[in-house]
């Protein structure tokens, strides 16, 4: 079983909770206005000529409330579910020779977290996880998914490369780091018509038994000795700002 060096932290959960609170900030006043506008209820309040304004204000509040809950909140929670699916998938498919770092915030001064980093003798694998449903296509441009997952994965891959070069884990050797985009939702209809830049691999986990991700990681040639693997892990530990979270 893979060694989980850093568990999923609170980054995504905090983001989701932030938008949930914003949504409730609008929905609770809406609920009050709605209850006080129903004549047959004991809460009814007669506002005279301001009935239309009350209706308008109720519409504004429910619109903003549902926006924050149905879009940003749902997106962050969906992402968190996808990350958990990846952890479950690799946990029993990769041996203890591999280590897993989840929800990584680096101390390099750049924004954004890295969903997963897997370290082993076959390399360092930087993973960007998506949990989208529906048809997702890549033909040089991404369609059906927000943003550019492969560009994000590659950007994070270069961040990790820079950190490993600076920490002295290698002596005159280029640290072998690969980028992977994982679609963790079995309902996604994935169509990759062209390989993304920098050799970024795109994988879909179709069910809990799917070994596509672990097979890709294990099937590379041995790149690192045991000592180098331990050096990489130690370098990552001191470079992660939320390691103890």
C-alpha cells in the first residue's frame, strides 16, 4: 500500500465553505422575506406599497444565493470528491515503495495548490485532478472542462522540478518529473485527440478497480535509487507550506 505522506488538507474544503456561507448570506434573508410575504402564515408582514420591491429584493437574494451555492461551492466540493477518488484508487495499487503527497501548497510564493504528487523509483508524478461529467475533448484545446488542465499540470510539474533542483537532491542530474491530468468521474466521456504539450498524460479512472493511473506510474523505467527517493521526499516535506495541516 502506498505511503500517504501528506493527507488531503482543508484547502478545497475551506474554499467550498466560504462560498456556502456567501450563499446562505443571501438565502436566509430571502427566506425571511418569502415567509413574511405569505398572507396565510402568522409571519406575514404587510408592507403596503412596497410589495413589488419586496418581490424584487427576494428575486435578487435568491439569485445570488443559488449562484454561490450551485456554482463555486459545488465546483470546489466536486473537486474534493475527485481528489479523494484518486487517493482511494492508488492506495492499494501502488506499493509502499511509493509515497503520496495530497493538496500541496508550496512555499515558492506562487498561488494555487497541487492536487497530488507521487514519488517513487520510476519518477515524480505531479497530478491535476478533475471530477467533471459529460463529454470532455482535447484536440489542442480543451472543451467541456473549465480552464486548461494540462497547462496547470505542466505548470505545477515545472514548479516541482525547480524545487528539486534547488534543494540539492541531485548531483548533476535532471530530476525526472512527469505531469498527469486525471479525470476521476466515471461519467466523463473523455476524448483525447492530440497529446498535450510536454508529454502530459491524460488518464480517466472509470471505476475503483481501474488501474490505468497506477499502471502508467509503475511502467516507467527505474529512474531513482532508494536514496534519491528519500532525498526527494525530504525536499518536498520542507518545501510544502501546509505539510502539517
